[in-house]
C-alpha cells in the first residue's frame, strides 16, 4: 500500500519563508530572492578576424555576431544547478548588451535580466595569415592532351573548388593561395594537401582524366620532412559530342566521365580505351536525306551542295530526315541525329 499524506489528512510541505504549499523546504520564488540564479562576467569578450570576419570560439568559425556572442556568453555564465533555462535573447546597443533569460526554478517561472559590456578584439586568423603569406601544401596542374583547356572547364573546376572549400570552412588550410594561367594549362595552389587530393580525384573523375601524383621536400618540422604535393590532371583530347575512332569503331562521345561513346554504325554504346579524335562537335556538318535504299543514303554535300551517295548506318532513316556528316580518310560518314546531343 502506497502512503499518501494528503489522503490521510496530513498537510503538504510548506515553504519555510512564505508558507506556500510546495514539495520543497523553500519554494522557487523565495529561493530566487535568496540566491544569485545566474552569474555573468561584466565583459563578454569576442575575438574576430579582421580579414575574413570569422570568430574564434572553440576554434575559428564562420558564424554571425549574434551566434558568437551567445557562445561566449554561455561559455562564461554560471547558472544555479536547479534553474532550467527555457529561452533567451540579447538586446545589443553599441558596445553593451542586455541579456534576457526565461526559465523555471523549482516550478516557479522566472524572467532574469543581466547587463554586460561587449569587447571585440580584432586579429588575423591562422587561415588568413597563411593565405596572405603564400602558404600552400598542394598544386593541382590542369592540362589537356593535344588541346587547350576551355573556359567552361576552368569555370567548372573553380566552382567545384569553391563548393568544397565552403564545406571545409572550419579547416584553417581550406583556401586557394593563387591560380596561375599558363600556355599549357592552369595551376591551382591550395593550402591543404588532403583537399588538393580530394579535388584532384573529383576533377579527374568528372572529366575522365588521368591523374599523376608527385611530391617534393619543402622543409622540416620537428625533425620530420615536410612535403608539397603536385597532382597533374590530364584531360582527354576528346569532348562530349566529338567523333572518335577506337579499335576500328567510329563513334560519338556520349559520356566523358564514364568514357562512353555511341557507334555511328548501329548506335550501340562502347567503352573508350584508346580513342583517336576524328572531328570536333562543331566540325560536324548538318544535311538532309534526299533518297535512300537498304544500304545507301543520298544526301546533300554541305560544301559542294551536290548530291552524294554514302553508306547508310544500321539505323532508321526516311527521305527528308536530318542527318549529320563527318569527313574521315576521304570519306563522308553519316551520323544519325539521335547520336548528336
């Protein structure tokens, strides 16, 4: 049997100070008047980077002023152990702030207000200091086989780097030191070796490129050799939509990343192993089918404007259909429109 003092006619515990019924010897309201529920420093100090605007909390972080102030406040404030915080806000007026807190103490709702001075110390963070000093741990060298790197390829790579660096914002080495444009390609200097490796593998995968890694000693630290790493990425000669010849098969490149192409003979997908470039996408001619039979097509030569007869691919054509033409070894080859993206 459970003993209940209320059911037996006995009185509930009363607060020793105000006499109000409570489960405690002193109720929350009276206790709040006898103790200091919260203690805060007179000054809340913040350290901000004068270059990037990041704040030093447990480490340098990209947070706004309000979040930095909250972090430093709760890091230095002392709460009575039985106080349960429900909500808070800061009212900021120049270099001072009013802290408002709502919570419960032994079941009694409390609203507390405290004032503090805000002091901001501005320094240069480790990341900005290294970047301005030209520090780097890795170089990504972008090159292309038998062609120049295109502007859209460079833009794609830069956007990829920016996206990755944003995700690594708390890393003090996550920055680009410099970008050099050369005749043979582009060199990108990065503050972190691991980020350089990660970006290189992502770029190489996206462009179906080859990647070679090398390193050289750049100095010593605590008796250990320090290395700088170079990642040479070589893009293939071909691009999506180009026509290539690979092991006797002539095909249109459909996916550079996966090294895939579509045979112009039957439209079937092939894996590219050692492709030879025949024509760029912009060098492919557009024409129309004038006549056809089972094995040939009659088309208009876009250079001479004469009707010529060429071999018909194993694909469906009708008179009047669009067809693309490419010249290879003194021949004109037909490409079905479905293979040209």
